[in-house]
């Protein structure tokens, strides 16, 4: 029997689920846990993280998520910038 291994798709799904539950802090924890296991987040992962913070009204944490994205070398896309700009308009 083969064992299940965490991957980027699983990571993105979990971070997204945290966002839907407004569990933004848990989303950061999940990302950290997976990174500790050698799983790199994708643009989908980081967009889900930023969105989780946005949905919870955690503007400062959104920018932390964006900085983590940059540090990981994951290029932002139109979804990233759109979410960040929406937050600026709300503030």
C-alpha cells in the first residue's frame, strides 16, 4: 500500500478551507506545517492565504501573506493584486 504524501494541491485546498471558515491564523499554521515537510506553496496557495485574511478583515496579515509569497519566490498574479487592492479600498 502506498502512503499519502502532502503536496501543493492538498496544501492549497486546506488553506482555502481555512479561509472559508474564517480561520486565517490556522491558514498560516497549515502553510508553516507543510513548508516544514518540504511542500512549497503555489500562487493558488498564497492567494488562498491572502483571501483568508481578507475575508476575516485582517488587513495587516494580508500583507504578511504577500510578503511570505515574495520570500518563497512565488510570483503574484492578477488575483493577488485584485485582492490586495480590494482591501486598500475598504480600509
